[in-house]
């Protein structure tokens, strides 16, 4: 050819520039949460190897993990779990149950259910400090 | 400049061109040129269906189909050709189905058919004078029949490994003595000029709707094929017959199929009157296309139209009284257009519509084997073929029936392909003139280097406006005479056209400038044909000659260009089975 | 009413990089098509502005472009579909080489379409009449047969952006059109073509194609049917 | 330029497994979270963990979790990497890292569980 067409922009730039609807966000979040959770499994498995080193080692470690900061982090981690799990169910519905016809509605359920369970888990995890807080208000 | 040699060259990749390409046998080289990618061709815009007396839904016969077509043509159609087409219709449809076209089906799994304007059967077949009632003859695929047909044909071309030159724009026919020796074309992507030397050339270049301001046709419908032939000194036939579809979306011309009226939609003027009651008391809004178009223009002229934001006028097509199910299930595409383009909600408000230039009944005269002829005695031009809307066989005469256009494409596209296949077995390449590309090169050069003052867009708009106003639904001698001098002056001004884009890569500015030449070359024979034909027949309506005149005008017009000026000749109509009668519905 | 189009331009004969040019145009009302505005820019301001178009009502599929970062047809997008109070950004379809201005080289797109054998294959001799097919079976094909090959879907897909070999939603949709045609005998060959990492499995149900499709085809649904078919064949 | 590569059957099994393991994990992970937090001690004291680890059900539960979780996570990760064009050497390296780390951490985890 007598001329050179301009090669397209790279994938990252295109991703950043292109219009995003709820489905594109769902995909982006699914990837990020998936990578995050995979990384966490590694950490989790490694951390629990202290079990083999006897009660002392494990309980010492747990002191760190039961500090308020870590508890909050663990709670936030649950939001990744919930999102990835329910959006995963959405993907299965899309792939296997014609969910493609109303994937946006399913996505609303994903977020709704996620928020409810996230709050539920918060109450479960922080029931003692919450109870104390309410008691002090009274 | 690049020279190619092919046994067969097909110009245009719509229904007719693709169907013809499928007939070229293995062992012969064949190339299809198109100025757009094949599936962008305008065949894809057809909605309603293809007519064939399959009899899948109720009793039907090709003879009834033939009668309807002859009558619809206002007896100007050649009956020999119409017989061939209607007889071959069923086979052609079955063949499309075998090629994979996805048709809608009957409960038994056969191709489904529905009613369409002008297609009838005798209520009592035993009685020769029986009343004719509507028949289900249109084979369809939802409301996208043309689209799936075009795609099916293209798919089969891929299967047969047909060679395509996409986005190549044909600028000239190469004539060698009496015969056609090939074509000159420009590769739009690079502006390179290519010479294609061929034994046989088929022109399947489609229509010319863009000669008019309001048209249902694509921007690509610039009448390039007519221009090629006209500039080679060959005649164009019956060019005065331009079908105006009554219901185009206001301003845009996008087609609202007559199915909208078939389902019960009505036309209203600015007084809220159902004005068709006055023009066609019995069939009212379902009168033939030409009649309804005339009625709408009359209403507007007499001050009963609506004035739009841009100063142009329209009337209303109202379907809001129909049930939501009818609108959404039976008219989805159409109502979708109204919603998308005019922001009108057809379930609640009327749709602004106006007549829109829709179809060219006339064109390049051919035999029923798609061989181009050059005079009243039907002398053939060796090596030159034409099919589809570009050609005038003539099966549509003065007015085309709905569903017959797609049928025309596949029947005569195939016959042309078969004729070419026979021809190339015997024929040799006609010698290629040494200066074959000269005219094209100098023409491109002239436009590219012009320092003129005329702009393509402005000149084209002027042509389209004038054609719409003076050579539109109604014509009269004064307007047409005025137009003959107008077109002369437009030609002169065209010589002074200059473009902004001086580059070689994808120069659409240059293409549009050449296309404007095609539009002028098409407008001229339309004007001259309309001027000489002193009668009203089918789509050609002369205010000064309101009646059909079989004594003087039951004949085809031929317009030639000789020494730069149009010359007229006439050709007899083939009448085999049905004698002309008054056309009443 | 004045509107501004901010159009990406690129002339390979002159420019090393694409750039943006603003056109201030006169629009009648908010029902004006973007295509009409492009025409106005070309015919009244800058004849070098280059784009494809033909039918101008969403049937031929020529004028797929990116409007405000989103793939659409210029002829089916009206001013009121976008925010016209701000400059409207017009760019060529992403992830295909730019030939000039808004025109992209679609040859790769067509090659992918051809790769799925987009034609009916039936090895038994044709009967005298049509091959019978129930209306339900026929209608299963209609949505996929609506495709106009505009390229909006394939070039909107993030999987296409990162993998030029991904066959893409348009070709997969075409594969569906024939794999699920009861008259077709070559489903297996087509499934072979798409049963690869660059085939159907590259679809991650992002739904960008469905958002982009001007004919409102749910392409992802069609791909999901193909994936199920592939999985069943494998098991 | 588009080139057809790959061979038949290069995706279905992992696609189906990814979904089945995913559905399993929805139950397992969320269940795990609730079990761990319903009683604050259960996950965070050696004694509680020890008691649970002696029950075959929970042993199996944890073994399943580790196996399925690692496979699902790493198969997904590989799926993401595979979307982007890489030189064959890079792609092979990443694949190797994913497989080896997967095996290593599975052994580590299984070792922890089975040491009770």
C-alpha cells in the first residue's frame, strides 16, 4: 500500500478513554477483586503455617490479627469476597441461564445483596464494640 | 496506472451484481467492483419482501402476478420480460432459500408470505371478469428482507471465493469500436487509476435517488452507471419514470413502508381531514404509490400541509389510533425510525411525512438476458450487460409494484450472469485502446488542480432542490423547459468546481465531485424524457397532460447524448398477453 | 443553535499524529443527526474531512464512529442522544488502524468474519421446494441476522483491544447465525474455529458490544449459546 | 493482522471448571467468613482451631477450600494475563510462576491442615 495507516492506540489508553457502563465496571471490579483475593489466599495460607509451630506462635500471631485495624481490614476484605462471589454468580447466570438478557438487573441484585450482607457481617464482627457503644449511649 | 485483465467484471455489489457473480463458472476470472463494501449496498434497505406466486399461504399463479405487474406498470412494462420474471420468481425464491436466506415461515415450515400493495388474485378464478382481491405473495424475513437477501448473496460469494475490489469507484466505460472492452476505475483508498480489461462488463450500479433533495436512497445512489452509459453515447430508457414513495419521513426521506397504511394508518392534512377520501373514495389511503404521492403534494400546494421548522412542508401519517401490539409487533422498524429520527412517538402522535424519491423505473435498456441494447431495434452492445435498478428490462414500466424490485435483481442478475458465462466461452478480449485511462486521468487532474469558485456541496444542493421542485411528483412544460436551461448552466458551473482536499488518500472530496457529474448526467435524461412525454402515465404526471395517451405514448423513450446534447428516440412496448385497460383499483 | 464538534483528524500524507479540530456548526434542533453535522462540517467548512457513510438510516453500517468515547452510528445518533452543550468528541472506531480522519482499515474485521465460514453449508442435494424449517427455528436466527457489520461491537470490546487476534463479537454472532441454523451441516467446523483462546473463550461477558450495537442485538447472549454448545461438545 | 491460532478444545474444560469452582467457593468462602466470625474465638485461638481441625468435616472443608480456591484464583489470574499480548518467553515464565507457586502453597496449606 502506498500509505501507512496509523496503528491503533494501546489497550490501556483505549480502556481509559472508552465509555464505561455498569457492565464494564462489573468486569473491571471482578478482575481487580479476583486478583486481590488470590493474593490474599497466599497470605492466608502462609500465615496459618504458624499453626504447625505450636500454640505460642499461633496465638502470638493472632494478637496482631485481632487488633481493631486488622478487624476492619478483614471486614473490608469481605466486600471483595461478596462482590466477587455474587458477580461470579451473575456471570454464571449470563453464561448458563440466559442472564445476558437482563444482566443489568442482576447486577443491581448483586450490589444490593452485597451491601446487605456486608453490613450484616459488620454487625456480626463488631457486635461487642457496638453493644458497648449502645450501652454507653443509654 | 495499473492494468488488470478479467474475463468478467461486475460493477456494483448489490443484489443484482452479487447474484450475477455467482453464475460465473470456475475457470473464468471474475471480479466485482464496488464503491462501498458489498454489504453496504442499498439492496439492504429493502423492507417489505420479494414477490413470487409460491402459493404457500393461498392459491396463486404466476399469471396473476404477471397481470398485476403489467397493470401496475400502467401497461408500459414489456410483457415478454414480465412473463419471464414472474414465471421464474418461485424458482428464484427457492434458490435463495437453498442459499441460506432466513425467511419467516408458515406453520408447516414453508416460506411465509403476506399481502402487499397492488398484488391481487381473482376472487373467483373461473370467472375472467372476477373482482381482484389482495393476495399473500410477498415472501419476507421479518421487515428486513433486503438486508438478509444482500447478506445471503454476499455470503455465497465468499463461499465461491468471488474476487472483490471494494471501495473502487468506476469512472468510465472503455469502448472498443462497438464493443465494451472494460472499465476505468479509481482505488478510493489511494486515488490510483486502474484499467480493467474484460471480455464482459456488467453494470449493476443501482439507482439515482440522490438527484432529488428528498430521497429514501443512500448517499451512494448517485446514478454512476447511468452516467457511464450516457457518456458513451448509449441510450437511457424511460428515465422520466421516477417512483416517489408517498410516505418518507419529513426532511430525511427515510422510508415508512406502506405496511403502515396497510395496518390501518391514515393520512391527515393540517385541518385534520383524512384527505385521501377525496382522491380515492374507495381504497382511500391504500391507493397506489403514485396516486397517494400526488394527493399529498396537492394538499401541500393548496395550503393544507404543515410547515416545518426549516420552511418545508409535510402532512401527517397517523397510526396512534392503532393498538400498541400492532405498532410494536408489525411495524417495529418503521416506528423505530420515527422515534429515532424525528423523536416522534407513533403510539401517541402522528408522523410527519412527505413523498420521497424512491426508485428508478427507467435505466440502461437491456434484453431479458441483461444484454445492453443501443437503439429501438434492440441492437446489442457486445460485452456490455446491465441488471438491477440501473437496468431497464423493462419490467416496471411506468410504476413499480412493491416487492418486484428484489425479484428483478435476482431474476435478471442471474440471467445476466448466465448470458455472460455463455458469452465469455466464445468471445475474445476486445482490443484495449492505448489511451483508455486518459480521460479519467485528465478529469481527476482537472478537478484536483481547479482554482474554480464553485463548491460541490452547494451545486449539488441546487440541483437536488430544483429537481425536487420542478421534476418531482408533478411536472409541466414550463418547469421542464426551464430545467433544460438550468441543467445546461449547472453543467457549465460544474466545469468550475474546485475541492479542498488535494491529497491522494481516501479523497472523498474528489469522489463527491465526480459523483456530482453522475448526478448531472442522470438529471439531464430525466428532464428531457419528462419534457417529451406529453401524457400522464404511472409515476410520470404532467399537469398539462393529465391523461394517459395510449395512441401516441404507449412506447418507451430513449435519450442519447450526441455531440453534447440530448437526442430522443422511441422504442415499442412488448405486449403479449394483456391489452391496455384503464388502471383502476 | 450552535454546537461544537471536536473531530479527530489524521492525514497520513501530512500528519505524524492524529489531532483534534473543532467545528462550530449550526444545528436546526436537537433532532439533527451527527451525520448531518459531519456533512455540514465537510461541505461548508473543511472538504478534507473524511468519513464513510451511505444509507444514512442505520441499515448499511458504513458510519460507525466513536462519539463522546462510545461506538455508535453517526446516522442513528441525534444531538439529543449526547450532551451537545459541550463539544462533542468524534473519533474513529478504536483498535483498528486509522486510514484517514474517521476512516479505519476494516480488513482485519472482515477477515475474522470470513474465518467463521459465514455461509450456509448443506451437503444433501437441494429438494425441489424450500427446505422446511419451523418459524420458531427461523426466528432464532433473526436477531443475529440483523447484524450490519458496522464493527461497533468488535471495536468496543476490551478483549479486542488487548488481543488483536480475538475473533470478536461480530464474527461470533455470525457463527451463531449458522451454527444454530437447522439447515446447516458445518456447525462442527465453525465451532472448531471459535473453540480457541482467541475464539469464544476470549469473551468475558463485559457487554460493551451489546451497549455499542446500533441494531440492539444482544450479542453476549448469542456468544453464551455458542459457549454452551462448545462445552457440550467437549463433554 | 488476524491469524487463526490454537486448536479445538482449548478452553471449554477450564471455562466450565472455573464456573463450578466459583459456585462452590461462593458457599465455602462466605460460609467460612460466618463461621469464623460467629464465634470470635473460633478462628483466632489455637485451642479452637485445634478442636475444629480434629473433626473430619472441617478438615475436608479446609482442604476443599485450599484446593478449589487456589485453582480458581490462579486459573483466573492466568486468564487475565493471557488476554494481553506477551512474548512467548514472558508468557511461559508467568505460566511457570503461577503453576509452581500454586503447587508450593497448596503443599504448604495441606501440610498445615494434615499436621493435626
